[in-house]
């Protein structure tokens, strides 16, 4: 099976812009979770989607949103970008008790 | 809420054994996972413990004590390629999301 894919891999934006990141889970996986990773902060949970419904949401402002499509592909959107949004954004699809991570999207906000 | 504590850095010699501890506080505990992440890479699953005791997978073992809210990852016969960050993560009952620790950066030296 193909692994989790994320596009784009790298992105540079300026403050105030918005960005959309995409994630395709492993075939057959219906759960997709998104994480933000910054140096020294570990992986902070953003949200989880299951069968097109947001099942869990982390403690992030409303500028962060997401959705999931019927084919389980997921997108996350960040509006009105701030410098502090610069991070690696990881998505993961899960099966049983294991999460399979994509390579991430490295977002730099200037 | 949930919180996890793990050392931020550990250094060990090639061929030696190292133990990375993780203590957690959680309102509802289901299991403890460990993930490895090399620089520039995605986290990859190492192990999952739901019951007390030691689980062994090759050179890596993971231990859980539910009564002590404590677990550890044991790496034996350390190799240079084991230099990476290691994250513990707790899962709660139902469909609650994984909560990750901030990670332990392991450096293996010759």
C-alpha cells in the first residue's frame, strides 16, 4: 500500500495570507489527524476527521480549519497567517493503535 | 487534561543500552505509544502498550506500569542510526486523540 502523502512539501507565505495543505491517507484508512510540530514543542494536535466529520479538535484558534472528503483525503486551511504559524504540519492516518505519518508540509511565514 | 513528561535529551554510547522514561497524567488512559523521528523525517511507530509489562520488538522494548502512570522505551545494542527523537504518546478511551510528549532527543556517540 502507498503511504500517507502530503502536498505541498514546502511552502513560503507572508503574514496575512492563507494556506491550504492537503493529505491523502493510506487506502482504506478513514481517520486523518493533523498535527503542528515546532522545535521543542513536540506534536500538537490540531484536529481529527473520520468519515468526513470532525471527531476531535485541539486547542488552536479558529483560523485553523479542516475538512475531509468522501475519498478520505483531507485538507487543512490556515487563514490570516502569523509568523508563529511557521511549523511542520503533519497528517497521519490510523489503523488500530498505530498512526502512519506523512512526510509533512514545511510552512514558513515571512 | 493530559500531560506527559520525558527527558529532553539523552546521550549514550554506541553498543550500550539506554532507557527513555515517560510519565503521564491523564483523565482517561487507554495505552502508551512510542514513535521515532529522524531529523527531517516523519514520526514512525515503534510500539504500543495497553497492559502492564514489557513488550519486546528486536532491539527495542517498551514497558508500562499503569499504576505508576509510567512507561519507558529501552534501546539495546545502540547503533548510530538510532540517533533520533523519541516521543511517547497516550491514548484515551473511545476516540480521543493521541497526546504526544515533547520528545527526547537521543544522541548516540562512538
